[in-house]
C-alpha cells in the first residue's frame, strides 16, 4: 500500500506543481477540478444517485466554479455567494428530504478551492503562499505517518481514526514548523520564528481536517470517499488536511491584514 501511495503521489505532484508555478487560469482550473471532484464524492457519500446528480451538476459544481472566479477577480462577493448558495440548498434539501448534511458539500468543496485561488492570485506573494501551504500540509502528513509508526503511544482520536497518535501529531507539528521556517528564510521578510509557529498551528488544523473527514466516512460507514486515486482513496481522502488549512490560512490572513492576502499569511 505504501508503494502504491508513493507512486500515485509521484504521478500527481508534478502537474500540481506545474499548475501552481503557472498560476492564472491554469491554477484556477486545477482548483475547480479538485473542488468539483470533492463535491462529486461528497454527494456520493451523503445522497442517493438522483440527489447526487442534482447537487453536483445543479449546485456544487456551479458554486465551485463561481467561487473560484470570484476569488480571482472580486473576492469581496465571495462570502455572500457561498452563504447564499449554501442556505438555498439547505432549505431545498430540508424541504424535499429533511436532510441537512448533504448541503454542507457546497462549503466543503467551494471554500477551499476559492481560498487557494485567492492565495495564488496575489501578484507578489501568491506563488510562495501556495508553496508554503503545500509544504506545511505535506510535511504534516508525512511526519505524522512516520512518527506515529515509529513511536506509537496514545491514540489521538480512536473513535474516528484508530491509527492516529499523539506522537504522530507532534511529529507533524514539528515538521510543519520546520517547513514554515524554511519558507520564511527563502522569502526574507518577517519573522521566521513566527511563521514557524503559525505553520505548527496549521499542522493541528490539517490533522483536524483529516479527523473530520474520517468522522464523516465513519458516519456513513465507508473506508474511502471513492477509489479515484490508487492507494489514497478519493480526492477527499487526499485533500482533507489541505481543505482545512487553505480555508484557515486565508481566514488568518484576512484577520492579520498585513497587506495583500499572501503577504498577510506569510509575513508575521
């Protein structure tokens, strides 16, 4: 399984990094595709086949596309559009089926896609902001996996994910902090220590996102969100930490307000 996971990662990472480097419409398209796949998997977990088509085609896919475009050009309208789309779907779903959970797929798919586009469209810091985000999430995942296997110990949340340990979380936090510190040194602005601390906090967010997705799958009684990526399961399985960190980083950057969104995330 580990070999399959590595081979899948080696196949997927180069086009992702190429799109990140190119930015613009290429990166926006990458985020839209990822968001739509997440929405497709979400609707597959929580809806019937008929509902799945309606939610994906009629709502989640369109919302992801609109959110990504707004994030690139006019992100002031982004939050109202997301909230209106979510609330409208929530009302329709509740009236028709008395179901609430499927509607949250709009936010789960569209918000991180828009957050990534917002970060990348920063003309000065955008590339570094996305590189930092990838580095933090990947460092967290890799270090948590190997630290947990090496040191073991008490389980982090056995009810939702029996394999995660506190030692794994600690390893992930340390690795993410190191990644943030390295990125700060490359940028040459702000405090490397503060970005390292912020990156360590984002490692906790990444693990929380992982646990949330595990809890959702446990709720519906499945192991993977789909079989889209060999060795990894689905897009939700692969991007659960990234989804959480992208949104949290943008919220923190807007709160920090130290300049452009990328600058506010990276320069502390």
